[in-house]
C-alpha cells in the first residue's frame, strides 16, 4: 500500500503541473488580447491528412498573426523562431473538401484534429481548404482504398531525417538552429519507402513523430525535396498539460498506431523506425497487441550496420544500418 507521504508527493507533482498549465494558458490569453488589439487576426495552417471510405482526418493549427503576413510565408526562419507563435483556441474554422463545407473549432491548444464524413472518390489525393476568418490554407488529404491491404508508418528523426537524438546537443542544434534546407536525409530511406509503396495504387503512408507541429511545414517540404512518398503527418504539441510538463512522446506514438489501425481496418502496416529512441519497444508492443495488423518491422540500427533478422512475436523484424540495407534484406526475403 503506498505511503501517505508518497501520496502527498504525487498530489504535489500533479498540482505543480496543473499550475504550470494554468500559467501557460493565462499568459497566452493575455498575449492574445494584446495581439488582437494590435490588429492580429486568426490564421489557419493546414497539414496533410488521410482518409478512406468516406471519412477523412483533417489536421491543422490556428494562430494569431499580423494581417500583413500569413504564418505560411515565414519559410526562411530558423527552427527556434517557429516556436514563437500564439495559438488561438476555440477558433471557428470552415473546412471545405470536395465542395462540402464543415464548421469545426480548434482545441484548447489551437490544434485541429477532426474526423469528417465526406462524399469523396474511393482513392487518390484531395485538397482540403481550411479558413479562419478571411484567411485560408490548403493541404492534401491522402485517400486510401477501403480495401487497401498494405500501408507504411514511418518515424522521422533518425529514420528519414538525420537528427542524432542520441547526442542531445547536436540534435538540438539541428532542430532549433540549422535551416531545414541544410538538413540531410538518412541514406537510402527515400528509395526504401518508394519501394514499399510501389506495385499498388494509393498505399497509405503516415509519418509519425514526437516532433512539434511548429515544424510541420518545413518537414513536409523536406520530405518532398528528398524524394519521399507523400503522406500524412502526425506530430504533437510540446506544451505543458495538466499532469505533465511536456507531452508524452511514447503515448503519442502508441495512440497514433492504434488510431490508424481503427481508421484503416483492412491495412497491414509496415512499421519503419530506428533504434535511437523508443521505436523498437513501441513497435514490439503494437505487433504483439495486433499481430494481424503488422506485416513487417524495419529498423535502422544507428549503432550496428550489419543486417540481421529477429521477431516481435510472430512479426518479422529487420535491422540494418541504412535504407539500402533494409531494402536489400526485404528483397532477399521475397
């Protein structure tokens, strides 16, 4: 039985987290009032989403910004400046997809993550326009076939984008200072993902990361420039919550996998990640929890380049030092 002291300590921690969250909200509300008096208005940023079978998941953020500059126009700024944003919670947003309009609201952190029933083509890419006030933003919704048999979930940091998470100072420099135009792709990974998505039309691709939504625009452009298949982005918010100082990255990825399994029930996923953080454990848990939903796990080993094969329960796991090694191992498996 936990001691009374331990209970008090736990309650104290939760209280501090709640106070931190309240302080964050109070500061944002104060800055929002000042910004609106200065003429700032809501502006929405649309992010790539996905859908299937007449349902789409629409993603975005609503910010307050000067009328003379849309946040999407701030392309050539360092990563750290992208965190100097003022989110607008509870803002009404009009979503237009295939000529159909829906009115939704941003959540308590200014984020949009809504599922809509829409009359759409079976497969393909469809533009979605999100409008807050008189300012709009567009993004692509990637529609998988309702009977799609395969899909790809891919991590970002140290899987497709060289970050060096194992060396925190180097990772921080690359994330907050180095321009995204100078960032390097992990060798062979773009070709690997193109291989995984060839041979069948509209195979769903979803990039899942613990990175913040603030970097969604530069990440989307990086993936396109480096030759990766287009797909949805599932990032997270780095702000405090009522029970944590920072968002739980592992919980974010775990929930993302479960949500994808529910949204696209016919798909067996190839899970692509690396060994620098929690991908092996998270993928192992999901593979053992829903083995019929995982085709194979591919892990870029950041410490050992030799190719090897293991299993998470009944699911095969391939390790290699880069995308070319993973692709060769897949080809040898047939």
